[in-house]
């Protein structure tokens, strides 16, 4: 009988029925940002080849440039996946995942959806801040609030206060790991907390492995460095540039270079990432964004990611969904499909804020 094991990820957990060596895989087989333990049975199934898309994508994007949604049908797949127009339920009907819902809202805000289009989602997350049970969840809520213009809602200032209260004087976070650290840096930059963002970013540097890659928890002997957490850490570091002293900036730039090199060294066939002998769709999505943010040509990665799009409904299958489109995986791919990064998201927040203040 296959052993059952609880795996804790970024401050939330899941129960897996996969063999032990398969439980600690990259973001494609994780419960989205939730603090609830769920029975999620993910079986690694081979994905049949999907017809390649011949659209050549550019490998750069500007934070204030007009954004073009290059795959609007894929965006519509995600929009149509919201239950009652309010939240996403990637694992079980009627059971919302607030983290994935928030991540989708952030991505959709960059692809043409505004607060009016996403009002039902905004109303739902504002009414469910009790579900923000980890620093990472609080952080992504703050990023969503800034991208969709509900930053003046009382729940936002309260969430920011709660997040700051959990950060020590030297930038150390409790009850989280490297993925959570990265979202916290992004949220603090978006929330105009530069000094604190710099301190947390400097702490994040210390969490890297000798290789320059990141595990979800530093030094965990039972796991490997992962493309998604390494990529998110790189983007957090990039977003925090310019906030510290010269020695802080040197340390952050050195960290960015090491993480970039880890990603480049671990690319498979120059266009995607794998984890534990399976395609790593989440890692490939986050990795594409990170390499764009680091100034690398992402054309091959963009084309590979686009080739995973399902011809039937424009969603993207995962390593565990056979040929069926998976909303979890598709949400992760929305931004990189259009060559947008999370650094662009934060830069756009700050650019629009500056514009409003002039």
C-alpha cells in the first residue's frame, strides 16, 4: 500500500498518496495557497503532445507599456473557471482556494480585466480575509489590492499591519518558507514599505542553497532546489533593487545572478523545467518570468509554454491531469504567455501610483 504523507508547503499542507519520493515535487503538484489540509490525489500521467503554436513571442516586457494579451482564449478559460464568478476551485467543486483565486486576479489585472470586471472576485476575497492564514497569503492579497485598486479597503491596511507584525527587526519571517518570503518582498514593495522590503529581501538571500537555487525550506534534505521557488525569489530580489545601501544592492544583484544561472543550468532542452522525472509546468511558467526579468531571451520558453495549450478549450494540462486542462496550471501560465513578469506587475503598481500623485 502506498504510504500517505503530509507535505507542508509555504505554511499550508496537503496530504499525498504518492510515493514519498514523488511528494516533494515542484509547483505543479501542490495545493494552491491554502491553509487547509486536503486529500488531493495527484497521479503523474503522461501528457500527449499538443500541437505547437507557431506564434513567436517576444522575450521582454515593459512595466508601463501597453500590455497585449497574446492568448485571450486562455485568459477566458480562467475567467470561465470562477465558480459563481467569485473564486477558483481547482481541486474540489464548492471548496475555494483563496491563494489561486488571488494569483488569478493579479494576473488578470495585467491582461485587460479591471476592478469592475472582477468585482465579484474582489467582494469575495474581501469578505474572506480570515482565510489568509500565512504570510504568503497575506502578501498576495496585498498585491491583488494594489493591482485592482481596493487598497483603501480597511481589510487591506489590517492585513498589512498583521504581516508587518510578523516580521522581526532583521527581516526574519515566522511560519513561512522561501515562496512565502518572496511574495512578502513583492507585497512590501507594492505597499510602499521600502525599508522593510529590503530587510526581508536580504534575509531571503541567506535562504539560498550553495547552488544558487532555492528549496522551499532551506537545507531540507528530503527535497531538491525547485524552479518555481528559485524563479519567484529572483523576481522578488529584482523588484527590491534600489531600496537599500550600496552593499545591499550588491548582495541582491549577486543573488539574482546566482539564481539566474541555476535556472539556465537546469533548463531541459533549453525551453522548460522538469521535476522528479515529470514536466514542471509551474516551474516552467515561473522560470520563464524570472529569466525575462533577468534580461534573458525567453523565446524558446514562451513557445514551449504556448505549445501546451489545449486546442479544445485553450487551457493548459498539467503533469497530473492527462489531457484535461487544469486551472491551477493555466493560472500560473497567464503572465509568462504574454511575456509579463511579477516584476512588471510591481513596477506598474508603482508607476501608476506615481502618475496619480503628479
